[in-house]
C-alpha cells in the first residue's frame, strides 16, 4: 500500500508525458516505500533512465532492488559501454545470476526466467518442507505458491503447492505428495510459444529446464504479460505497414520514426506504380468507355479490403497458435467459399447500384446492364482473389522464414490493386466487346 497515494497516482498519470527532469524531481519527491514500488512497476527503459540520472552510490541501492531477471533486462537496455560498470554494482550472488541470464537472447525463456524459486528435496517430510519454504520466502524467491522438487543434481522431479503442503500430514514425504506430470519449457523456447503454454494450461509459473531436465529457473505470468503486450504491439505496427518501433510512440526519435516508416512506404509506392502500368495497358478501353474508369476505385478498394480482412484474421490465428503451416489447404478451401459469397454480395450491390442509377438519372446509356454485369462479375473475381491472397500470404511468409505480420494491410491492398485492374478490364473486354469496346 502506498504511503502517499495522491503523489503516487499523479506521477503514474503524468509519467508518459513528463520531461526527463520533471520525472526525476517528482520521483525523488515520493516517500521511499512508494518510490521503491513505483520503480519496480516501471518499464525497463524508464528504470534505466532513473538509474542513469542518479549518483553511483544511489545507483547501487536501486539496482539491487531488482530481481535478477529484471536486473538483466535493465542491463540489456543500457548502452554496451555501461553494462560492465552496472554489473559491478550488484552483489556477488546476483551478479552471477545476471551474468548467466545475459547469455540468453532476451526473447527466449532463458532470458525471461528468474533463477530464484522455491525448491525442495524429495526425501523431506512435509514438516521439514514447510520450515524450509518459510526460510526461502524470507529471501529473494520469486514466488512460493508453487514449490519445485529437485534431486541433488538439480533435475526436476515434480512440483507441489503450498495448499498441498498445508493439507498433508506432517510426516508424509514430499515424494509421496508431489505431482510428476509437470508442464515445462526449454530454456531456448521462444517467448510466443511460452505465452501459449501459459494460456493452454492456465498456469502462474512455468519451470524452465535444459536438455537434461535440469531446472534453470521459472517464468511467471507477470513476466509473460509484458511479452504478450510487446508481441501484439509489434504485430499491429507491422500490419499497419511499418517496421516495429521498439519504443513508445512519443519517445522514439523523429529520425528513427522516419526510418521505420519510410522503407515500407517506399516499397508500397513502387508497388502502386504497377497499378498505373496496368491501367496503361488498358488505355484504349478506357478511352472508348470512360464510364469504366468511374468504377476503378470501387473495384480495387473492395479487393484490397477483402484481402486485408482475410490477412488480419489469419495472422491473428497464427499468433494464437490456432493455425499451423500444414493448415494452409484448409484455410484456402474455407476462404475460397468465403470469397465467392462475399464477392457475390458486393457484386449484387454493385449491379444494383448501376441499374438504380440508370433508372433514376439515365447515367450509363443503353448498355447499362452490361456495365452492371461487368462491375458485378469483376467484384466477385477481385474479392475472391483478394481473400485468397490475403489468407495465403502469411503462410508463404512463414514458410520462407519471415514474420507473417509482414503481410500488412497496405501490402495486401497494393498487391490486390494491381491484379484487380487486370481482372476488371479483362472482364470488361469480354462482356463489352462489340458494344462499348
């Protein structure tokens, strides 16, 4: 509980928009207990910002406030030239733990885990175990709700909980009450795979083991929540047609923002140039039947919207583990039917629009039915193509080793724009030949 909830709440609300100097002055104004709680809740980037603006003597105090996994994250945030100096500020045990964690990539289970967890031996009695767990709880253990049973070589044998310990007879052995069917993760497991394990098994902590089932640490649910938010943010930014920013929007520098966005915009612009080239191939048709040009925005935007819709659904399903590479055929069959139905709905509306406008305003001339059919059939073809392209592109990208989120909404729309022009004028050439063309 905070000792000054008003100051604490005000700083929480103002932190994102405050200047660095204002943050530091308001942080220092907090009572010590509030400042410690606030510091633990900050992102790694902001924790380093505070550490970097303190005298070295105070840096030691705040750095040692962090658990080893959080301290390792902070050191990864620091410039490479400052990491060794910060490491020397840690106590010997924590320094050893942090150095071990820094050997892992920060996006794998080993880089997320805490090496401090409650542990027991299988030959302990329940009475001995409760005494031992109580001693561990007074230390820097990450959590004591789940206790891990290890042999002398640190192999994971089973798990038990505090509830089970309290409900068991004092003379029972831990080996008799522990569960042996333990959900574990490899130290090299990707953070997305780890988040799916939490969701599938409704866990609050997962033990991390090496190839020989020696326990290395635990990842808790609060660690993975940050990972899920980070992954979702990156995917959304990529789907918007940008590189992942890797920092809060208001904190990223102007130059870096331009670099992150200019590349994709340039690629998309070059792609849209192909649309102009495609229209140039049908210049004669447009000259003979100018009315066809009126429907170009309607036609190609519908295909792009359908493709973007399908791409978004498939990318999200992949991120949640609902789809695997081998499911591409099932997705294609499903989207083939979906594209036909959606295209038919929009095609019927497009045909109806032409017929109604002709009856009300006499806009399209005596061949309005053929124009309406051209619009309607083109919409069916383009929406079908857009749906298939949008749903299958993420599979292709994953198959060749790219992030499926790179199949961004603008990218799919650009792809469908170019092909949509070809489909539209091919249908027009077929239906209007001998009349308008």
